[in-house]
C-alpha cells in the first residue's frame, strides 16, 4: 500500500516534469483551413500588441507613439477604448498594408505581475460558456471582455470599419491577460462574422478554458496562433495535467514555440491538440521564468509606465476624467448602441485637440 502510494506520487512528479523525449501523444490532424504560421505577419502583429500598452493616449490615437512607427506605419486608428475603472485598454483600426482590421487588447496587470502570476495557479473554471455545452472558462478573463465597455466598443468599431472598407478580415491580438481577452473577442467576432474572417494571434497567453472549450474554439477560430517565448511561465498557467486532461484547463491550438535554448532561435509549429507535449510543455516546470514573458520577437511587451493605470493625455481630458471617473473612447464614428449611456456627445464640449476627432466619454 505504502509502496503503491509512493509510486503514485512519483508518477505525479514525473508527469509534472514530463520531458520532451518521454511521452509522445501525436494526435496531429492538420485542418486544411488552419492558418499556416507566417513569421513576417507575426513581426507586425507583435508591434500592435506592444503598442496597446502605451499610456499616452494622444500619441497612441495619432499613431505617433514610440512603438507606432516601425512595421505598422500604414495603420489608421479608428477607435481607442479605455476602461478606466478596470484599467483595460484596446484599439481598433485598419492596417492598409495588410488590408485587415486590427484589434489589440491590453489587460490589467498594474504593478505586480508576480502577484498576478501567482493568482493564475488557482483560477477556477467557474463559468459555463454561453451556448457551448460543457465548455467552461475562467469568469475573470471572460468578464473583462464581455462585461466591460470593451465588447460593445470593439464590435461596434469593427462593424463600422467593415462598412467603410468592405468585408476585410479581422486580426485580434493581445499579450498576457490581453491575449486571454483577445481570445474571447476573436471567438465573439468569429461567431458574428464567420470563421473565415477572423484570425487570432496572441503572445504569452495563459490558458482560458477547459478541453471542451478548446475544441469549440478550434472550430470557430481555426486561424489561431499562440506564440510562446522560450521559458515564459504564463502560457503554463493555470495548470494543465495530462492525466486529468478533461478536467483541467486546456489550451486551444495552435502554439508556435520560439525556442532559444541552444543559442539558435527556432520557431516550432506545434500540433493541433493545443497541448503538444513536444512544444513548450516539454520544459521542466522548474525552468520556467517570468523574464521571457516581457519580450516577444525582440519587441518590448511591458507598459511604458507600470506604476499606475494612470492615463496621460491632453490636460482637459485628464481633468474631466478625474471628475467623472469615466471610460474614454476616442473614435472617428458614433457608437450607436451606446447612445443611452452617453452623457457627452461629439462636438458637445471644448476638449482641446480632441474636438476634431470626436471624443466620447461614457459614464461607467
Ligand atoms: C455577456 O454580455 C452580454 C451583454 O453584452 C450579457 O447579456 C451576458 O449576460 C454576458 N454574459 C455573461 C456570461 O456574463
Ligand atoms: C545553430 O545553427 C547553425 C546553422 O543552422 C549551426 O551550424 C550551429 O551548429 C547551430 N548551433 C547550435 C548551438 O546548435
């Protein structure tokens, strides 16, 4: 009895630390429709996921920020969305070079990413995803997209952009918690616009749901790439246990693992299971680190100002924000569905530069 228990414990430890060469559970089925990983596209999209961290809204809106001028020069900003209370940020615009609508989302992490990561270990699968039997997700990630200003503002901006530019594709992106929210956004848009019109590319994204959710996700958003940089710990959380794979969190496909272990950088395109044992999951848990979380493809994935969720922008807006503790949406178009919530409308206030581009202040 005693011995059996010891063996069981040992087996558990071995599974947790499962090595690349140990198990092989190839269940590769290449869906023909799945996106082939495109490194050049990733180099551009990572810059959007980085730019959405910028705190100077004026520079971001006018696309003159320090992270806004490399491969993304042909970007036209359409809506910049800030949920002040929850410290969330997103933008929607058109990349004329890619001929695609870009949606980039930033989650809350504030100053303590370490604490946020510790919390991730214990996140419950506490919400049944609507209309998907047995699909469970983490309510925090889902609500940050669904139950905040983001969902309405993003879907409205995407809708408007497609009215203007025709039915061009949408690429949704985000890093870290922003990646988790981007996943829910992509799923939402794919259900509305059709799977062929939506791509998701995330960086250092945590797991968001169970195995059933992952299989729905793969069906609705087949054009999904999750980049994982080296030993980045966040994609390993909340934990997945292969011996309980139906019960624990489970990634959706398709991971691309950027491995730098032997001095050479390789990008490994992983299998369609979502939990390819030969990709980042082959790393020992003890070797995981937070460092690799903050750069992807050589691009900085941190906020330029970690100290607060403070928003730096034209002074008048900052003053107003303090009074109202409101959400801010800077947009080129009216957001019809929001009208009942609007306290101030375009042209209704003298707000410095923003009067020309239209500032919507939405009371939370
Ligand atoms: C998601 O948001 C919609 C409104 O946008 C709301 O009706 C619905 O209840 C939300 N879902 C959950 C599970 O909170
Ligand atoms: C790195 O790649 C180069 C060229 O492919 C090869 O010659 C070299 O041996 C590799 N280095 C290591 C450490 O694997």
